[in-house]
């Protein structure tokens, strides 16, 4: 799945609810999911790691939507001018 399509899907499924929750709460959820991913990387199975990667990506897409920014644009930096 393309990043833009995934971001659009997250907007369709959760956009109104996520915007009502607001940016600070979305950042908090994203941080929680990153913590769960870290734990899965240390102690989890590949299935658990994959699940948590998906959760992190979903919350990152939600935040990008709330900021009216494109994940594809953010990723493009690594193609055009890698840090």
C-alpha cells in the first residue's frame, strides 16, 4: 500500500474522531505505541512486532492528517536530501 493511500484510509476511518481528540492526545497515543513497539522488539514475536509497527504507522498518519501534512512528502526528504 502506498503511504498516501494509507494516510487517506486513516483519515476516512478515524479522521473525525482523531481531530476531536486533538493533537496533544494523538502525540501521547503515538508515544505509547512507540513504547509498545520497543517492548515488542525486545521481547515479542515477529507477529507482535508487525502489529505494533502498524499501530505506530496508523498514529503517525493520524498526526500527519491533523497537521495537514503528507507522509509521502516527509519520506521524500530521504530520497532528495538524506540527512
